[in-house]
C-alpha cells in the first residue's frame, strides 16, 4: 500500500507530507527543519510549540510539532515561547510571596484557554485558582508533568504566566524541604539510598512500587 501524500502549509509555504507522519518529520523530509525549533523530538522538552489552523474550517489549536500527525488542509505556525526572567525561589512560600513575585496572579479571568492549550492535559486554570487560595502542594502536583513548553502562557491574554508560577512554587517547596532536612526537622525517607546495602535498597524499591510508600 502506498503512503498517502497531502499538502500542508508551514508559515505560508506549501510542502508535501505523508499523512500520519509528525509535523517535525515532514519538515525534516522537506529540508526545512529550521522552521520549527526542535529539541527532543519525543514530546519531552517543549521546544516545538506550534499553532494549527485548517483551511476547511476544522478547529485548530496549540500542539507540539514532534507529536502531532500531519493531516490534510493543515496550516502550521511556529510559536516559539520566549523564556521569562528567572525568579529566585523562597523557602516556605506564602501567598504574599507568590503575589509579590507574580503580580499577574490575580488577573486571571477564568477563560480556560490555558487548560485547553496544554499538551500534557494539566488543569492549568484550576491550578491558578488553587494558587490564589494558597493550595501550593496541590499546585506542585498539578505541574508534575509540565514540560515547560510555555503554551499556557502564550495563549493567556491576561499575561498570567501560569507555568512560570507553577515552576516557582515547585522550586520553593523543594527549597523548604531541603531546609528542613538540613535542620534535621524532616524524617528523610530516602536516606536508605545512601546508607543501606544493595539488597535492602532493592527490597525497598520493590515495596515502594507495590504499595506506593516507604
Ligand atoms: S488563560 Fe490566563 S486568564 Fe485564562 S484561565 Fe488561564 S491563566 Fe486565567
Ligand atoms: S502547564 Fe503550560 S508549560 Fe506546562 S506543559 Fe502545560 S501548557 Fe506547557
Ligand atoms: S521537540 Fe521536544 S517536545 Fe517536541
């Protein structure tokens, strides 16, 4: 069976692509790899952000070009997301810290665009609302699978910067834990990784996989 070829557009330029291959692959095959930034080519690094439109009126949206399959009538627009200036994390973050580091927090109009844009299906808008209530542990969990592609920030017309805040909270909570361990205020569950013999480590790892705790 021969592979079906379709025409797609990349920033207005028409190329031939095989139905079902990834957009990144189609660009490589056409010799225009540079037209979309690419890193891991496996949906992990968040470099290859694009927006899509379909000339037949189907709804487009934001995607990772290395994960999205080519389809007929597809028009691809690269949307590289510029990184933000880093904000130093703080130990034991409070709502006032978050609000002062990110005054954009309270601008959220609950439009939902960030959630719709996320290629990792993170409930971004709900997480912004959790940030406003100071539910930081839950926010850190929400952003566990974030690949920092920046699409949630790209689509936010109110410039709220959800993933930048999520990352800052994760780093700040990590710093808090580190400070507690240093002061011996935290029972370090993972200490056995350094201390015990290899068999005991393996047994603990098996137990963790079975039961989900140490
Ligand atoms: S896109 Fe911006 S304004 Fe809309 S829900 Fe997300 S954070 Fe709030
Ligand atoms: S939360 Fe934002 S930055 Fe993280 S994966 Fe989703 S869209 Fe990308
Ligand atoms: S190139 Fe890394 S996510 Fe697409």
